C-alpha cells in the first residue's frame, strides 16, 4: 500500500469549512465551502484501504471508494474522476446531499476512536474539479440506433437512465410536466443543500449528448400514456411520489396551513428568478411570520431552514418523537439548530386556532411507549399535556405517497402494491405492462437520490436488453 495512505493516525477528520450561521442564513447558497486540493488529498489519505471496504458495501451505487480515495491522495484527480463517475451519474450531487452518516461514512471502519473518512466531501471535490478542468464530457455514443425510449420524469432516476441508454446509442426522449429538468433536485431540495446551477449543468450536458427533453409535458394529462407507448420501443416511468400526507383535526382547513412541497417549490422558483404569485402575496412566504413546521424528516428540515432564510420571526419544528428517533439526518438537525430553529420534541398537533386564518397550534406532549411490531417505539399523548404555540404559517411535512398512476395514465392493467407504488419485477424492473419499466421513488416510495440513480441505471440495462431482444425477434420474423 502506498506510504501515503493510512494517515488517520496522524491526521484528524476535517470537513470542508462551513459558513457561519449568522452569514449563511442571509442567503440560499450552499453552506459548505469547497475543499482546497491539499486538504482534500490529506483527507483522502486517511483511508486505510480496507480489504473488505464497508463504505463501498453500504453505498447504494457500490462506488469504488477506496480506489478513488487513493488516486485523490496521490493527486491523480482525473483518474479519480474516471473511477468515481464509472458507477455514479451525478457524483457531485451525491457528494453534497447523500446522508453519508447513514451510508458510506457511517460504515467507515478506520479504527475505533478515529472519525470516518470524509468520503462525500472528497467525491464532491473530485467531480467539481473535473468540471472545472473540462474532464466531464457529454455522452458520445459510438453508433446511433434506430430504437427509441420514452422516459416519464426528469428526476435523478429518469436522468440516470437517460444517460445510460444514450451512451448505448438509443434515441432518448425525456418527458416532464415541469418547465425545468431535475425533479426534486430542482424544485424540492433547497439551494443551501444543492445550488441549482449544479443541477442545470447536468441537464445541459445531457442535452449536448443528444437526450431530447419535452418539458411542460404532463403524461396522462395533455399527452396520453397510450400515445407515448406507441411512439417508443419502450417506456420508463420515473415520476416520483408527490401526494402529500395530510393532517386532520379541528381547524386543519384554515388558511395559512400549507403543504411542504408547495412551500419549497415556491421558494426554489423565486430563487431561480420566476415570479410566484403565492410567494409575492405572502401565502407561501415566511417573512415576518411565526412559523410552525410539523414533521421530523429531511423535508421538515428543509422547510425550517428555508423559513429562517426568508426572515421568519420565529421557526419551531414540532415532532412527536424525540431527537434520537427522528428520521431526518442529524447533520441537518445540527445545521438547523445553529441557524436558530427551535425543536419542540415529543409534541403533536391536536387542533389549529384562528378566525379564517391560522393564529395558533394547540399541541399535546407525547411520551415514548413500548416498541410496536416494527420494533419502533410507539408514541402516546400525556394526559393534560396540552399547550399552545403562536403560528401565522403552519407547514405540513408529513411525507409523501404515490399518485394513483393506473387512473392518471388510463391504464388499469398497471399493477400497484398495497402502498400505491408501481409493482415491478425485481430483476427486470418491468411493470405489468410489456415494455413499460419503472424506477425511483414511484417504485420504492419516498427514498433518496442515490437510490433513484441506482434504480435508473439498473432499469436502463434491462430496457436496453428488452429493446434489443425485440428488435432481433422482429428481424427474424420478417
Ligand atoms: P423525482 O425527483 O420526484 O422526479 C420525478 C419527476 O417526474 C418530476 O420532475 C415530476 O415533475 C415528473 N412527473 C411526475 N408525474 C409526471 C407526469 N404525469 N408527467 C410528466 N412528468 C411527471 N434525497 C437525498 O438523497 N438527499 C436529500 O437531501 C434529500 N432531500 C429531500 C428534500 C425534499 C424536500 C424532498 C421532497 C426529497 C428529498 N430527498 C432527498 C429525496 C429525493 O429527492 C428523492 O428520493 C428523489 O428525487 C427521487 O427521484 P425520482 O427520480 O424517483 O423522482
Ligand atoms: Fe457515499 Fe452517496 Fe457517494 Fe455512495 S454516492 S459514496 S453513499 S456520498
Ligand atoms: Fe477507507 Fe473507510 Fe472505506 Fe475502509 S471503510 S476503505 S477506511 S473509506
């Protein structure tokens, strides 16, 4: 092993510098600064090049992490980029927004007592450097094929599949109901986690490589799914999950109680320069308001931090379990706390007060009970534990379910699971309709970007095989 590695014994873990909370809460720019090359090389050299790299085992893309860490430590950045991009269509995006503490870094086994290698930050550094030096090139297929594939959804699953299929020479058409490419990368996730020019750069690269985007194309609405199937040799559905889980109780219909994704989309669009009426008239704008966000996942964290940046008077996050049991990433909770968000743990809303418009939330204190069948501790309200919080804006961040696609697409033969996600053969990714495949959140339920990329890549391999097999069969039949 190169002398250069195994430096964890003398070099402490260092993440890229984080902008001070007082500064970063004034804008929507990313909060982490770039690694400088010497620090990135030093941090990569902390890797002990494990024989069985648990980091790689726990990366959904099985990225060859030890190899690109070693190349980075040796200053061979172009080769590091080649290795890292061989398994990941968007390493710079995963490096920024993967919950590394639960995936690669959380499973880094340097040695007890030493902190993990900063894998995500190095991955981001390598790909950003590759872009800066012009090493990232658009796809150039060796030959053009006549067959075409239609992809519904320009989120990470659809984009990863598009790139993999285009590489092989297929004619790739991506349809999205939005006016921009990226799915939740562009309109869901805020700029302070992922700046939008990073997403737009990928969009433009795919276009340069010959992927054709049809934006403002609502499949099942203006454009029928049946017509789409007739136009292409195969179709991939990668539409994500967008039906917001709702909250009931007295007063839940009052004005000023809004779904998280509407709120985040209005903020992202405004920051991209669009005029958003509901932002301008204050409906989806936290400025000068007492804000209460309900939920404990990553979407809730994005809402509280967005509200801080919009100039809310106060921002509280209401979550029915405690900090240790919340689903959101601890890194994001810490960032939110630093920025001035107040967490009200073990509390659930019971009712909303107000005359036409919400003015307060009545909540009740909860305690954790015995584990249920899934092993998770149940939560129970504490008797007489009611209290009230002032609120002019309440944001519901309780998760998402899939829309009813068989009905939306007019395809009753499209099979769904009991959770409403699309059922696919787990080896071929094909749905119950021949030649129609599915990938990403619409199959898994709300998940992660890195899993969407993995599914998009796997589905693309199956689609290519299916289309080729069909083409051979039709030539043989002639
Ligand atoms: P999506 O990204 O949802 O893309 C689906 C696309 O399909 C959209 O562009 C949509 O417009 C389009 N579409 C839907 N229906 C139609 C139709 N009928 N016709 C045409 N187009 C259609 N994951 C992480 O790993 N890290 C994070 O930090 C993180 N933060 C998140 C924050 C928020 C607020 C949210 C909501 C999610 C977050 N996630 C995060 C999860 C992650 O964004 C998703 O798992 C991922 O984007 C799923 O990718 P996808 O391609 O399956 O779907
Ligand atoms: Fe870690 Fe995500 Fe990169 Fe895999 S893709 S190495 S999980 S940051
Ligand atoms: Fe290197 Fe940690 Fe992966 Fe081992 S687990 S190869 S030390 S990054």
